[in-house]
């Protein structure tokens, strides 16, 4: 189905049980957005947030925040500022891994960016241990049923667009241990076919092992459009799909959220007013899921939805 038709169908049938904006303390004068999902570590609840002044392009840092109330977080005073955009977390054999995008600038201009990966025994002070290929974002890791590690990638560029019709697509490969994670391995990951239509792009933001051995992916699907006043928009939608690592095929792609599902916010730029950049989901005790998303590159929101993977998660 055409992406805009799929969005219209989603908006007619969507079920949103709660909708809220996260509130952050200890980062006055800065926007906090495109966060990791909340996670629990040694009895406390945290998330990592991208922190940036609205007028400073590509000048982000990632800070650790501790939850102290419903949708309320405070900066951890002892936490280091990681040189990352769009942080995410995962656990690999019980070890906390922090990833995100490191931007390199020259004379104030964007020069290149890389996926950086940190590990350590304390979320407030972790060590860089590897990086991804030049100009690749949204590299994600998942433990597989056989104990190996799945790696989702996001190749992009002119060659990708010429071959696949998409600015950015998703690849997948398998490594034995996290110590094998490096730029060359990531670069060689085979592409998952038929995920996005021509002119679209997307990526994996979170991946989790399902009960049947497949992987549930929560990500973003994007396209260019115009709003009702004719202003160009970069539309980012929250999506999910199921990936079978044995067949290297994806199925069940669906929209699970869009900007209109969340409370109204400002936007960093006019063309980002319809942008919901997925963070991921956290399952609830009632069987529903809290879906977290960056909004307009200025805020982080939460909506409660039905589990996108049913009882497989």
C-alpha cells in the first residue's frame, strides 16, 4: 500500500490509550529529544537523552537522566556528556551497551558522522569501544535465539538510491560476539529487500527477540510531503515489522504511531513539524506497550498502544 494511503488507514483505526510529553530537569535552555527507551539499571530507572540548543545545528551531547515521577526525569549530576546524537541502549549478555551518532564538523560545517558504541559497568561513565562506517546512523544490536548477535544497519547515499530507490535502507548481518562488531562487518551487511517504496527511507530504532525466534523491529519510515499550506515536510512515522533471520525477509510492516498521536509541540524547523523519530517500546504489565518518540527535533513523547507484536514479545 502507498505510504500516504497506509497513513490515512492508520489514522482511521488507531488506538491511543495515553499520550504525554516527557519533562526533563537539569538541562535548562536545552531541548531534550530523540532519547533512548527508558531502562532499569541496579534498581533505578534511566534514559539517555539527546541534549541540544535549538539554534546550534549538529552540536548535540547525550546525557543520562534518572526517572523520579511519571514521565519526569532529572539529569544525573555525575554523568558524563557523551558526544552523541540519538542515543539508544541494549543489553548484550547482561552488559549495557550505549550507541548513537557521533558528528564530526569542520569550520562549523557537517563533515561526517559515525555510529559510536560504548560499554561499561556504569551508565553515567562508559567507554567507547568501536564505531561504524562513515555516514551511517541507526545501527542496532539484538541477541538471537542461538546466542549470536544480530546487527541491523542503515546504508544510505547515491548508490543506495540508484539501486533501491530509497535514500536509506536496512541491512542485517550476524556476528558471534560483540567484540566482532566493526565498521567493515557493518558495511557488508546484506540489504533486507522490499521494505520501502521509491522515494521513501527508513531505519531500525529498536529490535527484540520474539518467542518464535524472529526479531521484532520498531523503526521509522519516512518520506517527503507538503502540509496544508504547501510547506515541505520531512515526514517520519513510527513503524514495526517482523524480521526472520533465517530467510532474511521482513513481514507485517505497519504504522504504529505518527506525530498527530502525541501532544502538540514546537519544531526545530518548519519542515520537521510532522516528524516523529522513533525511540522504541517498553512493554507494560497490562500487556500494552509504551511507545517513545522524538518529536520535531525538540521534545520526547510517549503514547500507549497495543503491543505491535501481540503475545510474541
